[in-house]
């Protein structure tokens, strides 16, 4: 699905406690980010404000696992955002449960027929201009391997070419989602450069020219553009040839 999604948090220790309980031990605990496979948290700052009003769903292995996840988090004192149960409005096999993280984001465990694994299953991002968001991701789509799967007034869903996950923009009068970092994997450095060139040529705002970012790891090649809602969108290629992990 995503190479990674990062949210900024107001209290790093509180967020880490929540996500360790929700997702188990981190897969990477570095100086910049704490990560659970394709999802990470980092401390907010004046330049990188707190992520608000995001919905993120994580895959679960079964309906029983969804139930146990929800109960575990409620027993730890976290706020429910929706009891475990079927959600046939999404699909016949959809079964989910919802909890609020310390910054109020909606976090879900979900199981359905096409659950792709334990990582991010889907994102929902509230937007006041779904058409503008759709236009941005349409430019990026063929470059980073996504496609527009569903579109109607006030709703657009993009999914990945292998159909293992999705992300959607929704206008439902809820507060707009703010300050999310979405990173798409690229097959090589040229694809990173193509992504940046296509979007900036289309008039979108540069947020970091293509180049290596060795502070993340040697061989990390990324480029960054802001989408119409101000989310930081990246194409990244991890060149591991002859380099330490």
C-alpha cells in the first residue's frame, strides 16, 4: 500500500503508549520517527503541526481479533468511536471497531474479505474540496501506482494497483483532516523526479525537491509536494544496493 504514512502528535509518549497497545511493538524506533511498518508517529512542532481529524483503519486477522482489540483499548481507558460490528454500508463482509487516539483521530481495526494484512487497510481524510483533491491525485496516479476507484459528489476513493488498500476523501461536514504525510513508493530515482516534475508543472506547491535524504537512511531518495489540503505528499525510492539497512 503506502510506503509510509506519518502523523504528527502533540504528546509523543502518550501517542506511543496508545499505538503500542493498538499495534504491538514498533518495527522501527529511530531518532525522527517511531514506526509500525507503514505507519509512523513523530512529535509535532511549529513547522509541522499536529495531525487532526484523520481516520486510519488497520487490518485485523478475524472478527474476534477486532473485538479483542477494541476491548483492550477501552479497558486501558481510551474512548470508543464505534462498537465492534458489521458495517454493510461499506461491504457485506466489513466488520470494524473504532477508538480515538490521544489527539482525537479515529483509529479502527477492520476485517473483511480483502483485508491485506496487519498494516494500514485504508485512510479517510475529510476535505472541503474533494474535486480539487481528486485532480491532484489524478496527476500522481499513474506515476505511483494508484487509481481512482469510486467517485461521486463529495467522495473520491483511490486504491492501489494491487488492490490491497485504499484512501478516500470525504466531504461530510466534519472538520477537515489536517497535517498528514502520505508517502508512495517509487520504483527508481527517475520515478521520484517524474512525480515531482508532473505535480509542480501542474501548479502544485513544491515542498522538497528530489534528492537523497541520508538523515533517514543512506539511499533514501524522496521528493515532496503539498496537495490542495496542505498534506505533505511524497514519492520515495529506497536504494538499498550495497548500503546498510
